[in-house]
């Protein structure tokens, strides 16, 4: 009899002494190798059992093919392994060669499959209702009705009875087919629904415009600003009204800081206490940077202060 001296390490296998699969998978020493210190008993029992049980299975295969499987000589063991595989494959080939119908059986299986498919295709091709039956089924699902008799689908579909039309409100989720009148009524209902229109406008205001940087602030009529966002190159328009002391230059903080620069500002007389007259002498100059506008004022009174409108553009 062939000899086989390979054995399984930790053959008794007690779980208390051996890691389970989850523990072994997570074990650091399995992943990185044994480190300095005390080796884990349960880990090594798992490792040697896995390695030896695989070797034992291969040794049993060699033995079953009539070859020796021992650890006495590596070259002898390799010869035994090669001979075992040769013997196993030879047995399979002999069994195949000895069966006169081995190929005929395969050919018959293929022939039966081809014949069945061919028969099904022929029946489909000669059937006048092969497709219309399916279309009738789909049409029934879409209309909620029944299609009876021969059905021909060319450029249009003629129904013997009226289609099922949804009569639910516009919030309905009905999946039956709808006619043009229903669709028109539904759209008009949405377009005249104040809540729907408000929701659309809110969406435009809070999402579409804001996401492009468009914003404005008119809370203070004497210091307002409009930021047109990146669609208009980051352009910012802002203006205000201030009382400017006579004979002095006054700096006013802009409502919104320009990121890059400010263009030359525009100033106009707007004093509620002194009406403008053709004889009024009014001299005013202004300049602006990214954060402030500076205004200088002189009138014929040369004292007190006067109201001035200002406007500046930048980006």
C-alpha cells in the first residue's frame, strides 16, 4: 500500500485553544508576521492547523492515486505528485475514450437546443399576432381599458372606446393616459396657482440668483447697494445721501466694500432745507476707493452743511 506520513497539526481542535476565523483575520501577527515578545498560542494553533490540513489533503490525493506521500525526500515527493496527477488525468481520459457515445451525447444536447430555438422562431415568424398581442398588453396598461380583436400598429392607434382619462386634481399621480384637454387644464391650473407661482419665484430668488452672487440691500435708503454677481463681472452699484459740512472734505463708509476698484463717483445737490435756485452757487467734488467715498462741498453760504446725493460703481 502507498505510504502517507503527513498529519494534521492541532487535529483535536478545541476552540478555546484556537482562534476562530474572525479573530485570525484581525490578528496583527497574522498580518505583519511574528514580532518580538510572547507568541500568541491560539494564533499559531490556527496557522499550523490551516497549513497542515491543506498539506494532508494533497497527500491523501497522492496516496489515492497509488503513490507514496512522505517527507523523507523532496524530489521523491515531487515525483509522486506528478505521477498522481498523471494517473488521475489518465483515468479521466480512459473513461472518455471508452465511452462510444461520449461525443454523440454532447452533439445531441446541442442539436436539441438549436431545434427548440428554431421551432420557437418559426412559430413567431408565421404568427400574425406575435407582436400585436404584446402591444395590446402594453396598451391595456396605459389606457386602463381592453383591446379586443386584431390590432394593427402603423402610424396611429384607433381605439374602439374612449380612453380612460384622469379626473383627479393636478396633484394626482395617476399613470393612465391623458388627453390634450387634461394636460392643458393641468398646466393652466399650475400657472394660475398663486402658491405655485410664489414657490417658483422663491426658488429663483433664493437659489438661482443667490448662487450666482446676486444680492441687494435697500433697508437704509441713505446707504443702499446692489451686487450683480459673477454673471455681470462682479459689478456693484451703490449710493446714498449724507449731510456734508461746508468747506470740508468728509469720508463716508460705503455700504458694500468693492473687491477690486471703484470708478469715479457722481454727486448731486439734494438739500431739503435749501431749495436749489438758478443763482445758487454749488461746488462739490468726490473721489472713492474700495471702502469709502470722500466728498468736498462749498456753497455761497460757506457755513453749515448741505445734503448731497452720491452714487458710485465698482467691482
